[in-house]
């Protein structure tokens, strides 16, 4: 099974393996006809994380950066793997990253529980993403989730949606309730910043095969198999 660090593992139904920080968006009830407030382009990304020095700060330096930047000390949790979770909140947003004591922060994830942007708004604000990753996530005793990720490699940003419904096509009203930040880079480097895979490994190649170039329009996105490795 593909190992990905996610701040909402129970709802998503994934096994956690701590490497660098990766997110899956917090699952939200999907009502395409629900009344919501429009989200402005300037509200979708956190400029503080866009300028974060990924790959340069270790555990203690990151704790200090969070305290100075957000005005709150992060909650630090030591995992059995030896890595540390760092989490903090601001309003309805939850921030999460993870790092081993001798490594640097490579990614930060943010979950937006209240009135997140929808797919249509993200596409209108940021244009076509370079890559897309879409699949059905089957939970043992619960619903099947439809997961959609829009990858903007030039920003190092990935918008994500996870809704408790099996959709055959992407709905432009899906809530993009998670954002993952890393340094602007290639799709290969963004994968390595988010997943517990080694470059050149079979797992890496299988994932690279699933994170596909933007097909030209949202109605051409193929929602594929879950990201589990044989």
C-alpha cells in the first residue's frame, strides 16, 4: 500500500508512514447544491508558506519559525518512527508537518474545514495545473471516497479534495479542502517531498504513472484505481 503522511488518516483510511509531510484533504460532506460563500483568489493560498524555506530548516528551526510567523507554539508529537509531528491552528485551518530530527522540512499541509474553495474556483484563479491525480479510495467499513489532487509544480502547491461519494467524473463543485506546500519543482520532486518512496524505485514509478499531466479539461480527468501497490 502506498505510504503517505496525512493529517486525517482515519477518515481517509490510509496507513501512515512518517517521512516528510504530505496531506490528504479532510473529507467533507459533499452537497453540490449547498449554499456557500465564494472564495476570492487571494484567500486560497498562504503567502507565509509560499515563502517558507523548504529543505533548509530542521525541527527546532521550524518550531521557532512557526512561533514567530503564526504567533503560536506548534504542538509537537513524537511518533514511534522517531519522527515528529508539528501541528498548529489558525481559525478554521489546521497546519501539519513532520520531520526527523536530522532532516529538513520538505512540505507543509493545511486543512480548511469551513467554506473551502471549490474546483471551479481554483481553476479560474490559477489556471490549468501541470498534473492531476484522481482515484477512488475504498474504506473497509465506510463509504468510497473520491480523491482529487491538482498539482501546480511551478508553485510547489497541490490542492486536494476528498469527498465521501463515488463520483465517476470530476464535479467542479467538489470542495478543495486541503492544500499542500513544498518548494516549486518538478512533479518528480513534489512526489518525493510527499510520499515515502525512494527515487527510481518501483513504488516511485507506479506513483509517477498515476500522477498524470493535465488532460486539457476537467471532464477528461480519469478517476483511477486507489493508490495501493501490489
